[in-house]
C-alpha cells in the first residue's frame, strides 16, 4: 500500500490529432536541424496523441510513478515523447531536441541523427556548455557514447 501520495499526480488524455499542427510548428524550429527534419517527416504519420498533465501532487515518488507510466505507454505504443521544457524524444526514448532551460543539470539520454539516418545515442551532462553546444550542432559531444 502506498500512503505517501495525498493528491493526484497526473491526468492522461488521448488528444485529437488536430494537436499535430502545434507539434509540427514546434518541430520546424527545433534544434538540432537534423532532428527537426526527422520530426517533420515522422509527425504526419502519428495516429494517436496521449498527453500527461503533471499535477501538483507529482513530487518524489509521484514523479517516479508518472515517469514509469509514461515509459510503459512509450514502449507499448512505439511512439515518441514530447515533454514541455525538455524536448522531443525519438522512438527509443532519447531526447533529440533541446527545450531545456539554460539552468538544466544532470544526466540525460540523448541522440543525434547520423548522415545515414541512424540515431547515435549517448548520455550527456545537461549542464555542460560544451556538451550542449555539440548537441545543438547535431554532434555527439567528444568522448561520449552510450
């Protein structure tokens, strides 16, 4: 029994496909440019959009539960994720665009698209300016591999 959660942690909705217009607009300006192009090709083929609204009760254990729920949806429906103030993911769950704050810190699974159309995956330090600069150029930061 979990008794640490005293308030709702998330709302989940299946949104109308009309929302794709907003995502396509956002994808046009996404960085790196290679991820933007990939998203503009991928998004028109989307068949469902599930949104997770994070609520005030989502702290500590609540956030862990929401992340696990999101990961379960992701693996079951084989889609991508868009997180406000974070970015878009690829089909493997790696971030492929940068919407993080300049104050972001910690490790994150990232990927850049190679010229052959494959994802090069790595884990980067979000607070490292050199890592951020390389990623924004569509490059794996030196010395990083997953």
